[in-house]
C-alpha cells in the first residue's frame, strides 16, 4: 500500500477537472489503524526507538531544497501511516510542494485532504502560478468557488500572478473585480499584484491608478510601478520614479540597469551600475548579467574586464549564467580568445553556453573554429541529437550557417541546412534563410539566393519578430560583395511584406555598406511616410556623458499643433504622476 501510494505523484496526470474532487481518496486495501498524534509523539508507537520524531520531521520539511527531498519525507509519513490520518502532515506537505511548483504532486496531496480549507486551496493556486500552466489556476479557482470557497487576500495574490503570466487582460480585469467584491482590493499584497499584472498587460493607466490610490506603499510597490514603465519602454518616467523612491534594494537597481540595457542604451546601464556601487550595493547575478550585456553591446572591453575582475573577487563558486554572459561579452568585444578561455574553464555547460561560444567563433571570430566547436558539440551528444544530453537548436545553426557564408563554404552550408531540417527536425526561420541567401550569393548563384528568400513562409507569425531580432547580429553576414544584389533582394522582401520594418533595416544596411547616404535617407523617409515604425538612430555614447535617444520622428514629420499639444500633455501627465506619488505616504509601517 505504502509503495503504491508514493509512486502516485510520478504517474499523476489527469484531466484538469478531475483535480478538483473534494472526496477523500479511496482504496481497496486495508489501512493502518489511526494513531493519536501529540506534538511530542514520534513516527511510530515506539517513540524511544524511533530515529525520526515529529520535531525532526518538521525541521527536515522546512529545510527541503528540492522536490526529491520532499518525496523522501513524504514516503516516511506514508509508511508510518501518519499521512492519511493526520491533517497536520497533509497540510505541511501541501504547503511545501506548492513552493516547488510541482502541480501534479501538489494536486495529488490536495486530493488526499477531505473538506480542504481556504489555505489548502491557496496552496494549489500558488503551485499553478509557479508552474508552466498558470491558466489552470483560473479554472481551479472558479471550480472551488462553485464548491463554496471563501476567498481571502492570499487567494488573489497567486491568482493575479497567474493572470499576468497568461497575458489575458479580460480575465485579469474579472479577477480584479472579484478582489473588489471580496473586499481585499485595498490589501497591500493584492495591490502590488495588480500593479504587476497590469504592467505585464502594458495597461499603464490601470497600473498607475492602482499605485496612485494606494494608501500605503512598500518597496515592492515602488519596484512594481518602476518595472511597469520599464516594460512599456518609457524609461523617462521609470527613471523619475526611481529617483523618487524613498528606499531602494538590489531589485530596484536591477530593474533600471536591465531596462536601459534592453532598450539599446548600454551607456546608461553602466552609469547606473557605477552609482549602485557607490551606494554600497554589491549587486546580484542578475546585475552582473545586465552589466556584461551592456558592455558587450557597446563594445566596452575595459569595463567588461573590470566587471569580470569584480565577479572573481566577490563570488566563491563559478556560475554558469555569469560565465555564459562573459563569453558573450568577450565575443562581442572581438576578444574571442578570452571567451574561449572562459568556456574551457567551465565545469558544467548547457546549450546556451555552447551557443554563445559557437556564435562567438562563427560571427565575431574565425568561422572554421566555430564549425570545429559545433562538431565537438555533436560528438559529445552521440551524433544525431541523441538523448544523452545536449542537442543543437535553431540558434546553433544560425552560427553554423553564418560561418559557412563568411567562409564561402557552399557544400558544407547545404549539408548543415539539410541536417537541421531532416536530422534535427528544426524549422528554418528568417536568419537561416538569410545566411543561405548570402551563401548562394557569395558563390555567384544569384537566382538561388533570391529563390530561397522568396520561399520563406509568409504565414509564419514569428517571421517579423525573428527578422527584427537578428538583423543587427547578421550585419556581418550580408551582401558586401554585390550591393546591387543585396538591394534587389531587400526590395523583394519589402514587396513580400511592406509593413515589416526589419526589411527596411536590411536595405538600409546594404546602402550603408556601399556608402550611399542619399539612398539611406530615402529609406528612412519612406519608413516615416508609411508610418511603419521608427528606424533606429546611431545611439552614440560618450565615455563621460550619456546621450539619450529622442523619439521625435512622428511629431517632427507632422508638425501640427494638435500633435505638439498631445506631446506636451503627455509630458505633463508624466510629471503629475511623479508629483502625485511623492505626496503619498511612501512606506507602510510594519
């Protein structure tokens, strides 16, 4: 009986509606007789000979580091007969299983509880919120409401967090209304969750309204509203709110540093990092990754090496994430040999680490070295992407095909492209087609180059996003030897999708290589006239002063009084937000 029961978490996978049965588990075998448990009793009736008493079991549960350790403790409780006959242990196991986000195991424990309390239901909601199926939290919640759930503030924190991950603003607003109906919308953790949720939806007005109307705020409230404006790309307001914060922690600095780095302003990220160091904060792994990313994007080798030295001095154990960031930074700074030194010293490597080093060789270093490293990756996985460990993905093949294009290896490039599709079952996307077109063009096969770009799937929803992401990276793999060919292919892509700004960027790159400044200006005017988007500027960053990029293209192009007034009103609204929040009580008193 005990062994069968403990295997259940590993097999448990039913339809979502079968999770919600409130009846106690049924079995045909005879259970051990109930045992009366007192706070000082042990796992068995012979307390003097028991190795694990209740106090030690509680300490073991509290110190669990992973779900496997919790399985072991659960097994002791099942074999001793305590789990099915003592609600205390069921709730303990349920609480900690929800912290690990193992939904199946959490629901299994939940089904063992007859007439579960609101606390038990909240634990399941938390498990769904931490899992990869947050939408099931909403299904579970409404099913529990039908069964008589009395919600409290702890119910809505994971529920709103699940709505944020789902990305459905309609369901989020419904849950907000339910929080109001249950009278918990003014509870601080619920308000913080609302700000975060509306920020994920990019609904700035709702997030701003919740924040301004909060009677009390804590550090989480400030971090949440700053993150909302960083997510929306409005770094001006985010920085103003950051400066107005009465208190900051490492998360506050990370939000701003990462925001500037992702928005294409690495200089400001580095400036904030220096200010952070002066303020006495040491930073976390997230801080260092953002700073290293900023150093790589702005090719600041000196500061990147300084950050590397800081990491060595402050960290005791190597970190795979930081090592991968160092590889990426050194590669983008054209110091591929240093990136290889970091890569060789890594004890554990994942696919991201391999991809960073392969891309470093293929795009920023010697293409042949990148292909050799790819061969090493394939060899250590057993050949055809076996089940042993690491198998190449679409990112890996972007580097491989780019290396073939740079080295004019037509036969090898065709073979790799075929392996990617037929052996590894990877669907090619924009950068793969672009590299193959360059490969054919370099070999003088102009018609093949144009044909492969015309065959790109037009119904691929991710095509525009992929092209936009990889355009700058593939700048080293473009038609440098034949400007006319590159111009013709870029125009073909524009004809295929005239609303994709990335194709105009490619045409701009072709003209930039040829030094045709007038044509570059004409492309920018065309994008502006068609209202497709904003072409990126130069974004120069001085070592001492950081120059912010100004988005004034729309208003300068139109020049109407209404547009100017709209811009002024928008700036006034931003100022009023900062003024309004500064007049509110900054922190809640504990």
